[in-house]
C-alpha cells in the first residue's frame, strides 16, 4: 500500500480537496481508489468586529497555506516524497455570506459570514418578492440589506462571491461557483441549473429603482455543475497555495462547492429520494427532491446538489447539548459514590437504556432548546423537562424522551415534507455525534422519519473528502457517467454501511411524542418568558 501510494503521489495522480469549516480548515489527499492517503488541518475562529462576524483575508490565506503545508508534511512523513504535481484539486467552504469587490479586485467591506443575523428586512422582502424562502444568511439577502441600508460601497461592486468562490478565483482566475454553492447565493432554476431568470429580473428592477448601474448577472459568478471544467491552478495560484514553490501549476480545479454539497457527496446522498442527517450540537436534514415544493415554507431552505437537483433543507439550532448535560449529571452522580466513569461507556449505557423505554416515553415531555429555535418560532430557549402525575418516570423513559426531543424540531420540519408535500424518501444516511453509539441514534432516527437509516464508517471523513471526490469525478469520470453512478460504483461500492429499517411501533411512539411536543410548546414559551 505504502509503495503504491508513493508512486501515485510521485506520478501526480493524487487528488486534493480543501474545505474551510467554521473552526477548521482541512486538506485531504486521496489516491486512485478515492480513499484518503494524507491530510492536514489548521484551526481558526471567526471574530466579532464592529458587530459583524468575520474572518480577515489574512486569516483565510494563512489558514489555507498552513493546512496545505501540514498535508505535505504528512505525505513526507508517511511516504518520503514531496507533492509536486496533482491530478486535480477542489475548494469548498461554509456557504452563504458576503464578499464584494471593486474594479481593482479590492474587498469593499469585511467578509460578512453566514452567522450574521443583520438581514431580517431583506430576508422578508425578498421572500415576498420571489415567493421563495430567502434565509438571512444567503448572499442575496446580504446584498439587498446593504442596498436598503444605502451603504456607500454598493455602487462600486464589480464582483460578489462566497468564500469558496473567492479562493477559487484567486487560484485560477475564474469567477465561477458550483451549483450547490450558488444555490446559497440566489435561487436556482432546476431546469437551467443556473440562477432563476425570472427572479434575477425582479431583483434587477429593484437595483435600477435604487439607482445602481450594475445588474445581478454582471456581478455574480458563473454557475457550473459537478464534472464541469472550472479552470486550472495558475502560476500565481500555485505560489499562493504552496509557499515553498514545490507545487507545479496547471492542475485542473473542479467547481468550488459549499459544505452542504460536499456533505452530500461524502455521505453518498445526492440521488433523488435520498437524504442525510447531520446530528451533533445542531442538526440538519437534507432531502433530494424529485420535484420542487408546491409552496414556500419558512421552515425549509431550498438548495441543490452539486449536480443541480433540488434539495429541501431543514436546519435546527438544537440537538445534543441538553442530552449531553444530563449525561454529565449522571457522571457527577456516579463520582459522588466514588465510581470512576468512562464517558464512552456512560454514553453507551444510557443510550442503550433508552431502547428499553416505552415507545412513547411513558408520557414524559422535554425541550432541548439551549438557544432559540426558528422552526418552532423561538428567539430564545430554556431546556425543560416536564411530566404529569400519571406519566411513567424511569431511567429508560427519561433517556428515551431526551433522544426523541433531540430530533423534535427536526421532525416538525420533516413532517412538512413527508406528510404535507408527500415527498418520497427511500433512505437517509446519518452522521454526527448522535450516531456514535451503535444502533441507538440510528433506531431513534428511523422511528422519527419512518424510512431506513444507514450509518457509514467513512461519513466521518467530512467535506474535505467530499470536495476531493468531486475533483476526482471531474478528471476520472467515464463518458456520460453521472456523479451518482461514479459514487456508487467507484467510491462506495461494497460500503453501503449498516442499514436499519424503521420499527412500526417506534414510528407510532414517536408520532405520539410529537403530538405532545406540539401541544406543550406554550409551556416552553412560558419558560422562555418567565425564567430570566
């Protein structure tokens, strides 16, 4: 393996993917079988400056160069060779946000990242104008809010892009985006696989009304799909990425994608009627649709796969934080008796205990709202556990209700898709902390959504691996081979993961809990208002 991998690297046949996450920039090098062979990471943090969450340009370039350097050091240590040539390269990052440049390619205002919540007016007005849900974090909401605020820089904009688009532009000279990433800037037409022309026209009318001379299509990046050529690494770009000057220019670079698209790729959930759920501190589900939804829902964001298929996204702020706090309390209890506790064993024991509980949690109720939850209309949260005198309090029911409520807000959003819109879903891929204890989170999730849930070992590789796979697909695909076929046949063949069918009684029990959950929302609202 080591010798083969060494020759792959020496012959320039390895593929590199780099993803900018919110706290870590990760570089993953993959070999000819699409499996990771080396990696490097750089930790970084966003900063609050003048009430705006941002990263500086220096943060971006220092982080990119450091993650690349650490990957090459990993290669040197493992295989004793230098990285001089690559078969392909791809960049990915957190979606949305606002990076606007003037005619001299200078950044006009500090990078406004996705977590800023300063665009409510723009979000509301554009949702009404387009009859399409425009969340606050979307790039078009940031642009329109700057117009509404009459910010001086808006008249000078010559180019607007995302973080992934910025990196790609500086390294290749190409102002392009992958369609999945572009779908977090502006709504995409599923037929043309580019910005919705009708909505672009409506927006341009607003631009003209406010006296600006540019049009949206003039300042936004060109939209490409997975597999399209998106430029090559320039001499200048090679020096920006590898400060030692070892890496040769001319590497083909795939369309830059967002973390949603790379997550779908890394979990093999880009085919229609499939979905993936990432469950940790927060939780989101992405469901690939066969057709667009019948109407606008504030609870559901519409994005696309890297190939342009429509995706419904349900994003919730709260998942495992309250559950983890209760497990911490049980650890403290055990230590009070002089028992030393292994946290992995404690989580495993308590999670498995939940499976012994009654299917409807014995009438118990809990809300895991550490923070506000837009799906259910809360601007602030108060974790809450409640029961009636006749509900059945046991450790098994207690653990089960906290696993259920970790998915409670998500379930209310998914019910819109599955019950009101009759979206067909054949399977879901689960990844994240909730699924670490074998078979428990998976069984609970299957009961929540009523479809089979799979968990794969490779899902932990993350988005950097996902963008590396998209770069590999661009240069290695057969003629007319779709991304879906490429992933199934050349990446995930023989690795379907462990699949669990939903238990009919679990589904019935979770539905009973959700009815109680919805009826109890006024209790949670009172807690938010009264427990200051």
